[in-house]
């Protein structure tokens, strides 16, 4: 079965995720078929980007999203657009609607706004004190 799920990337204690399409038997950070998005929970507000056309395609051919990806798709409105696609609306119109929603949203800085882990803060303070 094909799944849409998160693949962890980033440094230790500083995760960010790629939204990938993969075989359900593959390990979390193993082989994948296609990268269709990005999710960074460490920015304020969280950064979520998605290739809407590819996500709708994979959902239409039967890919099942994980629980976390289902929440992301719901928050971005992709699941609502997928329901409209199954009822017969044109894919081009739905993708254009998604692109307009992305253009109208406030851009999020890619820099992390949440504090670093405590050990990293102490190391930085000690380095600056020397």
C-alpha cells in the first residue's frame, strides 16, 4: 500500500519533516517515491508547504495519508479540495485555488523562532563568555 507520511530531516533535537509518498513497508527515513511537501514545526507559526497537484494525484490513486499528514492536509484545505475533485470539479481550478490561497497567506520566515535545546544554549553562553 502507498502511504503519504512524514520523513524526518534536520539536526539532532531540531527536526523538520518532508512530506513523502512511500511504500508502507519502507522505514520512516528510508526509500520514498516522491517528495510532495515540507513541514517545519519549529517556526512560529509552523511552516507547511505542499505541491497541491501531486498531493491530489496521489490521493486520487489511493495513497493513504498518515494521521499527522492528514492533519496537515486538512489544515491546508487539501482534503476538502480532494472531496470536490472526487465529485467532479476540474483539477486545474482546484490547483489554481490552492495557489491563490498560498499567495494570499503571510510568508513565514524559514529561521527557527523557538529556543534551542538547553544544552546548546549553555554551550553558546560558555563560548561567548570565554
